[in-house]
């Protein structure tokens, strides 16, 4: 799977396929969408710099999510391009079982993309939490 255009329908399709990789804990496939020198800046974590560190990040996060029984939903809000650079704004909603309740956390993401040889890859991704919602009974 390659992302050849950053238009909204293509990005939404990509996000759905990326979610499948996340559910399978396929960290190598997820990291393949990042440039060699890309960075991920996630809350409560040191930046993951470079494809190897990004693969480790996705492995740790996806395995922890699977082990916790977490449900993850990503909603693509916007995508824009200028030349060979673009950005995508998304919101991820995490539903985490905890002590008979479901804790919901949401994060806003800004992902910067760069096209080279007709393929778009992530250069940088930053996430910020939104205010926490109260837990609901499971």
C-alpha cells in the first residue's frame, strides 16, 4: 500500500488501512510510511526519531493497546498540499477498558507529509490530548 496522493478520500482510505496494521501490531509496515529521518512526538514520551525508533514506537503502542483491549478510531479532519509538502489533521479516539468502565481519551494529530518519487511519506507527526471525558460503565 502506497499513498500516491494526499486528497481527502485517499487519506481516509489510507487511515483505515493503517488502522488494520495497528490492530495486527505490524510495526514494520507502519514505519514504512515514514521517511528515514521522520519524527513522532507523542504525549508523555520521548520523541521517536528515525524509522527504526518509529518502528519501536508503533510496536510498543500497538502491543500495549492490544493487551489492554483498547479500541481505536481515527477520524481524518483535513488534508492540504502545496507542491511536494502536505499536512493531515486527524483525531484519534481511544476506548480503554478499566475496572469495569470504559475510559475514553482523544488526541488531535498533525502529520506532515512529503512526496518523493510520486509517493507520500510522513516527515513528522505530533499529537496532543484533548480534555479527558469521564469514564462510563463498560
